[in-house]
């Protein structure tokens, strides 16, 4: 015997009401995020993944609720796109648009600084840090190593957790190469596009992506760099502690692609796949929840020191430049300084028994 149709309708209404209540309860527990800078596609892509539960790459736990458009009137990539991204966040995702940095930091739990370029970053961070909320800084951290160091010093003084990274750090193909062997890579080559943004060191904008991929595989400990530059590309070779070498091939003109090659103890490993924003955004949400940055200030500043040293090497016709020197010049505290960059001989290798010893007859 079938139940009356009215009971079916009541059951459906009950389920619908329960799901609506559950959805409201979960949304109430979401972290509220404020965005600074709507002149980059990241503002749209990040909000899509956070605010749209129907998206296949949806990341629960946080929502964008407010944003300040910002923008740079003297950079075409910024001024030509800001209106479109602002309209999308406001009209499609219900994000409240405000007129200043401080307003975007009110009544939120965390902040994403996504401004396209680095020149305003230091002043923006001065205001953001006053709110005491954890901050993710999109690339580039700043338009100079000096400003980047100052930002991290301010964050350290105010005890506000911050971090910055390229999405490429969490690409599955990059992680596969980075974890291919338990021992450190003997050397590596990372290549990718490095379009130049006006008013910035020429690797700071897009060059951060292949540079961060290189450091993901090589790890910290870069001592110095030398650079060869042509209109089409820059070849930056870094010397790591332990006599290891990592090379960045920054593509300024011509065909573009990302790839990473690791030279290991047993074989050579090549990157097979790329990725997208979702894995990094999961790390960002986890960081907002725990206030524990997945990438430290020292790790990030070493990458920017690598790029700044490459800029100095270019100015000096390819001369070797130590990361320690450019960090000292930028005002970094002793705790963040790399090693002195002096090349030390490797320890003598033991000689198997039965073979002539060094210096013997």
C-alpha cells in the first residue's frame, strides 16, 4: 500500500528544509575572507573555488565576502581588467565591494592580497597587518627585495602570520619530480615564461613560477648566482651548498611552456603533468584555519634573493653575486641570511681497501 501523496510531499519538504538548515549552519562556520586587488584573474578563480559549492574544484571552509578593487592606472594589464573582475565578484558571487584596504579587512577572518603588481604591496601590508588577520600574499610579494624583506619584518614584529607562494609549488607533476628520490637533487633545470612587468625586476612577475619550481626540487641553500641574458631568455645558474647546481631558464620571448628536470643519483626525472590553482588554495584555507604558514619567510625570501641576485648579475655583465650580499643590502636580519656563498671543497672520499691511498706509491 502506497503512503498518501501528502506524506511524500511533507517528507520532501522536511528533507529540503533540513538540507537548507545544514547548508546555512556550515556556511556560518566558513571563514570570511577579504580580498585586496581585483585586477588579476586569481581574484575570480579563487572566489569561484571558494564560493560556488557546485564547482567541481570547490574548497569548503571559507568564503570571499568583501573586496577592494585597487588597481594600477599606469599598468595596462591592471587597468583594463579591473572593472570586469569587480563586476563578476559583485554580481555573480555576491561579494561586497568597498573603497579601501582597511574596509576590506573589517569583519573578516583572513585576507588575500592579490594586487597584480608589487609596488603598492608594502603600504597595503602596513594597513592589513593592523587588522591582525592572517594574510596570503599572491605573487609578487613586492617590486623589490628590500620591500619584500620589510613586509616580512613588519609581519614578524606584529606577529601576524603571512605567507606567499606560487601555485606551481603544488602542481602534481612538480611534486612528483621533487619527491622522486629521498636524496637531494644533484642538479635541476626549470624553465618557464618570464614576461616582464614594468617597474619590477624582470624575473619578479612571471619568473617567480619557474624559480619556485626550481626551489621546490632543489630545496633551500642557494649561495650565489650567475646570469646570461638575451632578448629571448635569461639563463640563471645557482650554486647550492654541497656543490649542487640549479638552473632557471626564464623565457622572455617565443614559445612558452613549464617543465622541470631533476638529475638524481639513479636517473633523470622529467615533469610529466602540470596543474592549476586548487591544491594551493587548499593550502591557503588550511593556513587561515591553523595560522601555520606552509612556506616560511626565509624560504620565500631566498627565492626573491635568487631573483634579485640574478638582476644584479645582469647589471654586472654576468658576474657571480651571492644571495647573502643582496639580502644584507635589502636589510634582512641575520636569522634570514643565507650562507656566505664561499665555495668549500667537498670532504675527501674514503678509498676502498686494497686500492692505493692518495699520495702513496
